[in-house]
């Protein structure tokens, strides 16, 4: 019996396969050749779906950025929480975001939600765009740090205890009298939560 042509894949399926590779092994492991092998296709066939790897990564970012239909957050803190959860699910995302062409339907949807959250501030449009970019950068840095700690098997309490011990040893040396004075006045504060730090960032950007 003659073998028919294999069913055509959709762009969504190709991009989903690329996301799976990046989720499992990181963005550096994702090449067009690797993706073709994952799909059981020829490398050149992939260029019927995407122009190049940059376009592929743009499509990946957009595909994972869809909001759940039941998600109704309207505040900036809601949005940065959502970004953090998204980046933790897809650890390659903080690396992928800089210099991306974020003009897909889902990424534009995020931008629209962010601008809507900022509408009551009365800030000029350029300032709103800058605030959203700065908050995204903050979330990316925070998650990158979280992931690095997780890979090293270090918990926040362990890290804080180590830092406090180092500061106390430095203060006890007598070389840092101002540090010793501050430590004597204030017990080391517990590590603030992501929400607390993010809200502080938001307040500073809106009121600065």
C-alpha cells in the first residue's frame, strides 16, 4: 500500500514542541536541527512555519503568554505575580525576553492589561511603557535568582543566615563601625516576600 504524505503540522504544534525542549533543557539546547529531530521532520521544513530561530522564540514567548480565561487580575501586583508564575514554569523566559519582538496577540494582551492598570495614574504613555518594562525586568531578575538558588539547593533562610553571619563577623572586626552601629540597633529583618518587594517597586515607580 503506498505511503501517504504525513499530516501537516500547525505552527502551534511546532512552537509547542520548541517550548517543550526549552522547558526541559534550556533555550541554548533549542536549535532548528534539534527541533526538527524532535518532530521527526526535515530542518528546512521548519522554515515554512517560522522565519528563523528568533521568530521561533518570539512565537514561543507569545504562545506561553496567554492568560487563563478565568484570570481577572486588574492591578499591577496581579500582573507581576502572573509574570513570576509564568517564568517559574518556563525558566528560559527571563533570558528570552530582552530584545524580543513582542507583538503577538498574547503579549499585546499583557501590554493592554498593564496599560489599563496604569490608566488611573494619569502618567504619560511613555512613562507607562517604561514602568511595565522595568517591572518585567525586576520579575525576570527575581526569578533568575530564585532558580539559581533552587539549582544550588539553597533556601532563603540558609542564605539569609549566611549573610547575617558574614556581616556580624565584619562588624566584630572593628573595621566597619557604622555597620556595627546599625547591626546593634536593628536585628536582621526577615526576607520580604515577593509581593512585598514587588509592591515596593510599584509604589516607587508610581510615586518617584
